C-alpha cells in the first residue's frame, strides 16, 4: 500500500509538471511570435527590455499570490480554482475540437509572424533611445500570455501539498525551451504542433479542474474501497479524451450537413 501511494503521488506530480509545461509552451510560443516580429523590424533592445519588465512583474505576482494561498483552507482553494481552470480547459478543448473538425481555421504562427511584422513596419515613428512602441508591444504580449501561465501555475499548484514546485518547474522549463529555440532560430516556431498541444492541454486542464471541483465540494469518487482519490485523475483524462475525439467527427458531419443545406 505504501508503494502504491508513493506511485500515485509521483504520478500526480508528473501529470502536474506535464500539464504546466505543455500549457506554458503554447503561451510562450504565442508571445515569442510577437516579440520576434517586433525585434526583427524595430531592433532588439526595446522589445527585450519590455519582455524583461513583464517577467519581473509576473514573478512578483507569483511571489505574492503563492504564499497567500497557503493561508486559505485547501478545499476552498480547490473549489474556486477548480471551477476557473475547468472553464479554461474546456475553452481550449472546444477550440481544439472545432479546429480538428475544420470548423475554424488552424492557428498559423508563420502567418501571425508576418502580420505582426507588417504592423511593425507600418509604424516606424521611433526616435532615439527607448522605442516606446516596441517596448509596449513586447511588454503587453508577455503580460497577456504570462498572466495565463501564472494563473495555470498557481491553479495547478493549489491542487495539493507540494504541487506548486512541479507546476512552477514546468512553466520555467517551457519558457527556457521556447527562449532557446527563439534565440537559435530567430523565427516563429511554426513547426510546433500548437493545435495538437492545445487539444492535449485542454484534456489535462479539464480533468484537473473537474477533480479539484469535486474534491473541494467534498464529493466521493466511485472508486474501489481503499483506493486513493488520485486514481480519478487518469480516469477523467481518459474520459475527456474519448469524449473530445468522439466530438470531432460529429462536428465535422454537422458542418457537412449545414454546408449541404446551403
């Protein structure tokens, strides 16, 4: 039993790390696309300064909110955060299903890079010193995508004791991987299967959100006697995955019916 509980705890830490890494990877790729577009046209000092300033602000948010969560009863944190992250995961999963079904276009980082580059070239009114336009663009996109990363890290870390560290490590690892690739390639990471990542992350976040809502509400899982509640997590992941994969052909068929009626 001790070995089994230890294995479940390791599984929970691993799934938290993986969910944080994949979710953060998506957001970091989107932020990098804009920062690269700004830097390639307007020069690098100002957008890098804007990115750095945003990272400092985000780090301060994590440092202030993380410890505060420990003073709130765990079941209240799990319930509140579970609802938010469930809605977040379902939103990602919905978009991923619609994209897989061909109802909305796939996200194209190369096209986004070209669009942002054109916007930067259209406004070349920069003087000497700090380029406020480039600084603001990099700061805003980093804050926008970074806030979502911070939210997910805090939410994933609030799921239980000791989960904040793997959630934080997953986000940091994603940021380092994307930053290293951005420095090496100097181009958007168009080959990253972002839509597939969003599908997987949507499943993971939806499963975690459902689990924490039930835990916070004090609901009992229909598991064998003596089994750890953590066993519900992989079961929820499998259920959401099967449901999402089943919805793809249904949405595709519905799109064909609508197109035929027209």
